[in-house]
C-alpha cells in the first residue's frame, strides 16, 4: 500500500466522521429546540398561576391591613373616651 492510498483512505474516513459528527450535532440541536419549546409551554401556565396567586395575596394583605388599621383606630378612640370618662368621674369627687 502506497502513501497516496493511505492518504486517500484517511481522507474518506475523516469525511465520513465529519458527516456523522454533523448529523449528530444537527440532531442534538433539534432535540434541544424541542426541549426548550416543551419547557417554555410548561412554564408559561406556572408563571401565570404564580402571578394570579401573588395578586390574590396582595389583595388579601391590603384588605387585612385596612381592616386592622380601622380596628386599631377604633381601639385607640375607645381607650381615649374611657380615659376622658374616668377623668370626669375623678374631678367630681
């Protein structure tokens, strides 16, 4: 076998390996694209659900804080009125 024949065989083998590598790379890119699409389709509903939950929690927190503020204001007013009432009774004696 001459050096030229070895060279020709090496070129053919390397060309075959190059074609196989290109096919594997193409298939891998295709599978990666499909995976990204599937993950994207699965994540969108989860993100929407999370946003809805956050909005619900925000609304509940707002209602709770407004309710608590009103209760505190009533309590402070009641304590103030009770203090005035006691001071009126103490002055009469």
